[in-house]
C-alpha cells in the first residue's frame, strides 16, 4: 500500500523540483558504526550476523518517512512498508539479487530470509523473482573495510530507491566496527535524514 504525497503542500516541494531534474540526483555518505554488542547478541542467539544487522537496518528505514518515499511517474508516494533487495554471495564467487519482505516479527523475518538466501544460492539467476519500488538496495562487502563507495547506475532507468552497503567488520581493542554507506535520492531526502537513519540504526544495534 502507498499514499501519494501532495507536492504542492509538501515542505520539500522546492527541493523535489530542483533535484529531480538532475542526471545524478543520488548523494551518499560513509560512516563507521559500532557493532560490538550486535555481533555478540547475534552469536548468543545463534543467528546470522548479516541478517541480524539487516533486520535492524530495515526496521530503522521503516521508521523514517523519507526513506519510504519513492518517485513513480514523476509523483511521490509514501509506502506503508519497505522491504529489502540485498546481494547474496554464492560459493562460486558470483552473487544474486534477493528479495526479502520486512516483518516486524524478527523470527519470521529470519525464517523467510533464510529461505530466500537458499533459493538464490541454488540458482545462477541474477534478478529476484519478486521486487518493486518499495525496497532498499542493500549490499554486503565483508571483504573490504571501505571508506567510500560508488554504485553502477543506469541513468535511463528511473530509480529512487536508497542504497545501503555494509563493509568488513574490524576489531580494535575489543571494539568491533563496520563501515556503512548510505546513498539517497536528493529530491526525497537530505543529509539530515541519513543522520536520523544512522542514529536509529546504531541505537538498534546497541539495544536490541
């Protein structure tokens, strides 16, 4: 389900009209998050650390309105729920795009996500069977402690989905950290909203 945003009444009307004309409207930042407690909690619960932080990233996304906005045929919509389209690595060195529904019930999310991971690993297909505009494009690059990142983009294809990438977890004096890159469409969000996401994501890593 989605609700149309009345652009003429929107406080971002001028920002939308300005940035939506850009050939490259995406901007991004890269920061470090503390995942010491999150990694320990995932191990205690015997769950995938990747799915543990992916669930919390999705939960944070769904709680921030600007991350739920999408542009469809020059109109802005606020989706009720945002799901995940992450990259899944295969043993042969390739990857496939997956589609994972967001469930508030964490156990349900894990169960469905593991089924999707198994499906992707068992095929050579690149694209998921199901997707849509109401996704975040996630990628995990656990081999690289990156300090910045760029994304391949087709400028002829309309795209307003945020892109979130996770890097290699590093450890220094018992503190575990991970790089996270967030790219958003500037017609829909600013650095302020990415800051909200990072603060909320860090809170969820620390407290749940």
